[in-house]
C-alpha cells in the first residue's frame, strides 16, 4: 500500500472531502470529512454515507475485502 506524503497538521490541511490518519506518537485518530465521496466510504468502510456511523462506537468495522465480499 502506498501512502501519501506526511503533512504537518493544521486545520487548513483538513479538507471536508478527505480522510486523514492522524498520529501524535501515542494514539491514532481517523478524521473523516463530512463531504467524502460515497465511493470512498464504500471502499474504505463498507458504508454509503456517514449517517451509517455510530459516533458513540469506538470499534472499527472489518474491511469488505477481509469479509470475502
């Protein structure tokens, strides 16, 4: 898997259309913008919209490829 280059974190770098993996050397955070393309949500998380996410859950769902599609 090829990852994009690292960015210095600032609010200007977080685009509503993007998905960002943030690290502070102790924790990882996944920031998902509210305007991410539905196709990206389907590929990454197996959902078609952010309304399918339980914001109170701390669990990450298994990727569709791992489930055997």
